[in-house]
C-alpha cells in the first residue's frame, strides 16, 4: 500500500482532511440499523438504504476483509436544510472519481461509502435490481450499520447531534482500500 501516493491523489482531488483507519476498528451496531428503520424517511425508499443492505453480521464480516480505510471529513454550514442535497450532488461525483482513480492505481478491492444518500437520480427506484445508475450509487456508512459517531470520535474527529440548521455540520465519507 503506497499511502504517500494515495494521500497525494486525495489532495489533488481536493480532499485534504482525512485519516487512515483499520476497517476492523469500524464500530458496527444494531442501533444504527434500527435508527434507519424507525427514524429515517429514506428507509425502504432508496436502493442504497436498508432493507436493501446486508445484515449487521454481514457488514461486520465485510469490514474484516479490509486492512486499510480512509475517513474523509467534511465541514459545512448551510443556510437551509434543502441545501444539503445540492452539496451532495457536487461532492458525491468527486468522491466517485477519486474511488475510480484509486481503482486504476491497482487497488481493485475498493468501496466508497458516501457521507449522504445517493443523489444520482431525482427519484430513486428503491429496488436494487432496477437501479438506473449502479455505477454511481454507493451506500452510506450508516447503511452498513456503522456507528459513525463512535468510529470518528476514536479518530479524534468532532461530531455532535445538531439542534439547529445554523450549526456547522461534520460529515464523513469512508473509503475502503485493499
């Protein structure tokens, strides 16, 4: 693993705030899936959201297959909640291009997890078999039962529950590399 070369690539793509992690240290928890099921409007409405995702135990096994991962930190203050989707529509393609470039460096076993839901289509078909853009769709860490709060805090990153849209968001995307 040539971390220096990868770090240079990350920075060339504009991603300067990142930390390496061992994917075996990613915290996976049942409560994350329950929060999706009983608290998120996207549950069952998006291709890359539960129930279309693997079980918690499958997610744990999946992370054990990797020895390298990167967490990208994004800090943003937005005027209105609907501005989040505009931000994701700009950021997600940039992350996908980075994933593609890392793949072309010879890291065939790579997976990106967006910091937000996929925003490739105006309306998601919600059925994995009918996805119009599988090459652009990626799950969020939460869709893979990742306790993002605990995982990024272990890396020293800030994250808090926000109570006002005027607060600055700390969001995280994960890139698994082998």
